[in-house]
C-alpha cells in the first residue's frame, strides 16, 4: 500500500486518487495520520483499498502532502552505515551501528521549506531511507525485523556541520534537530509494495544535479541487523522513525565543499515511494 498524510488526514493513495481513511472506514479509524504507522490497522487499510472505486475519489493535490508520520515518538539516526560515507569521512568501517537522534520537532513534509538558521553557513544535506516502526517491540530477532516495519519513506538528515563539530564537545543531535531539518515523504510505502525491500535505490539532487546515489544492499548494517541491534537497547513503538544512514557525496566531503544556500533545492528520490523536494530559505 501507498499511504499518505493528505491535509493532516490519514489517506490511502490509489494511483493519483486519495481515499480518506476516516471516511472510508465509517469512523472505525480516526483521521490522525498516526493510524498509518500502526500495523494493527494495516489489514483494515488493505481491505479499504481493495474495496475502493478509485474513479470516484478525488485527485491528489501534492501541495497537501505532509510528513507521513508527523509526530514520531523517537527519531533514531544511524551514522556511517555506507562504506562510501565512512571512507569519505576518514573513519574506520564500524563493527556495530553508531547511533544518534534527531528531535521529533525537526520532522517536516516532503515539500516544506528547509529553514537555514541565521548566521549558519555550513548546512549539509544527507539523503536517507527512513523506516517507520509499526509495532511495539523489544529484543527483535533479525528474522522478525521486517515484520515490525510499517513502511518506508524518503528522508533528509539536514545537518549543521559547524555546530556538529564545534569544540569542546561534538553536538551531533542538536546540529541535526533544528526545525525543518527532517523532511520526509511523500508517501509511506509498505515493504511488500517495494520491488526489493533489501535493495532500495536512493538518489539525492541539489539544484537538479545528482550528488548522492546508493542502494540499501550497500548498507554496512542491513535493516534486520539495525532493528535487532536497536531493539536490544530501546523499546520501539509505532510511529518511531529510523533514519538508516547516508551514503557518500555529502557536501562537507566535497572539494570544494557544497553547503546549502538560500533558494537552493534538495531532492531525495526512492523509486516506488517518490521524491521530496525542499527549498532552502534563510531565516
């Protein structure tokens, strides 16, 4: 299924048409997009999708799309999960996942502006495949890992490199948590609807020029490994987001460096999920 937050309401996308979940379920499911991230509702959502007459539904207006999971409980982000990014960062290939967090207030929609904080001139892009947890779980085995995932979406882990590496203590989480530094969307796609859930393609463009490209088969730590490792430490809840790491090509590692500027656009594309397109605007 292709699920979406359309105008703040939980929706199922059928081609270019929108099925409102609250209306279609006769009130059994509420309009809050949080219902999309809970696997307990997915059987009913599929039934609603199968029964719908798409020709009678309204056409999707992309302007109305918001973050598929606008109010996650946790936003977990992996560092150095692609060999190419570890190498360009001058870091050793990790032997276990390295984790940081983004605060939930950083999450925004697929076409929202990214607000560049005043006086900050080292704002970087990081295209990421984002997992949405669909079930309360802990100590998940690798064999069970995909069974707790409600869906996959596009994400950007926008980062203030100047703040991230400012002495005396590196501020990874704060540098990644300004408002609007977590664009996600445009759709939440269930894993069974992807061509190959273990080989997801991802592309990032800045001002139309490709700057990053990768496939999730290049992960150092696969999705099952990530979920099993994370759930050893924390209980995962429906709606939690996992940013699975970025690939090589980030702005700070380029010569010359490529940092985001007022008026620039950042696009993240995953086939079968779609593209986010965010314009950078100075505060």
